[in-house]
């Protein structure tokens, strides 16, 4: 039918930018998300006192449930060097890849960072810079922290853009950390005594890679 009707009216109009890897120098966060900024609520108190630094860890244990093969995620939020909030639960649906379960964990950690920023500002505490979120899945970190990196799993599009928009808005920074230093491991799997004590004694900023 299409061969016989050369002037067929239904066509796909390509108006989207070409985010290919060989043109990565032409694109930045502004080209993707515009002038995205963190929302400042009306009527918040004037910040007073010393600024506080926020950070956090997130992780996911892929298919850890032997019955449903659902993943277990955890995040751990720090205020300066004091743990203030932690959360661990089995995810609501089964993810077929480690990347997918890590992306879900990253999105939930971003939401927790936004909540922490809001709570601190409502208390009148100045927040210094972004919240540094440490994750140990390098593919997820690269996809969400570099403007030119494209999504290869379209079923994760909502989580992908939620995290990237938070990075573009200077709310968070996603940084890679080696698995042995990821404190969120305490909430995703059963650890032996040596590993547990190592995490409890080293609740501080770990060495990170250039990612």
C-alpha cells in the first residue's frame, strides 16, 4: 500500500535533537532541560548559622528475593557526617536488569535528597551546594551524570529523566564509589561481621572515581 501511494500523508516528523555520542561536545544540561533550577518554596525562613553539607549512599541488590525475584534497595542520607535518614525495602516490581533496579534506587534517593533540602530550609539552616549521592553501578552513574549519555533501556525513562533533571538543577551530583565502600550495602543484603564493623567504623566520605 505504501509503495502504491507515494504521497501517503501520515509521516513521522523528526524534530528532536540528535543526541549521538559523536556530537557530545555540542550538548549540555541547558540544551536538554533548559534553565532547570531547584524550586524554592514561598515563605521559607532566612538561612542563619553555618551551612550544612548533605550526602548519601544508595544501592540495590538485584533479584535478592528468591520467591518473586524482586530487588532490595536502600539509601542512607548524611547531614555533615551524621546519618539522619535511612530506608530499606523490597521494590514493588521485578526488574530484569541490575541497571533497572539501580535506577529505581537512585530515583528514590534523589527524592529523599529533595525532601532533606526542603526540611533544612524550612528550619532556617543554609544548605551548602549539592547533595552528593554515591552509587556503585557505573552505567547508572554515567547515564545520569553526563549530558550526552543516552538511555538504552526505554522502560526506565521516567526514573532516568527524574535523576538527570535533579543533576541539571544542581540539587544532587551522582558519583561512583567502589562497592566495598558503599554504606548502603548494609540495607540490601546480609553482611558478615567483619564487613558490618568496617562500615560502622568508616561512616565518612569514601574515595571516589572520576565518574
